[in-house]
């Protein structure tokens, strides 16, 4: 069972928003990510290409979004700061 928010056992969520400018480079980068996510206990919850995002309010940023879940805030930071 997960702990309360802010405790070491609470899950953490990572949201990455960005624009892909090199499609081929991104394909290679994206292919390398799953084992790195797995190494830190992360898993994808949502991957949305920019063209499929609907904005309810405000101007769209035309950027893709990835949402991932990690077992802890520390695991999410370890993933983000990893040399891989």
C-alpha cells in the first residue's frame, strides 16, 4: 500500500512536455527509453503526440506530453538525472 503524499513510499508522477524537431533522432531516443524507465521503476501512463492533444482553455503549445509514474519521488528524480 502506498503512503501519504510526500512519504518515501508515495508514488510520484513525471510530466514531460516538449516539441519534437528531429523525428528520426526521436525514434532512436524513444526506443532506448523503456529499459531506463524500468530500471527506475517507472512506467508510462500516457503518451500524447502534439497533434492529438485537445486544449480546453488557452492557446495550445503544440507540444507532445508524456506522463509517467514512479514508485517514489526519489526514483523519478534518479531517472531524470540518470546518465542514460
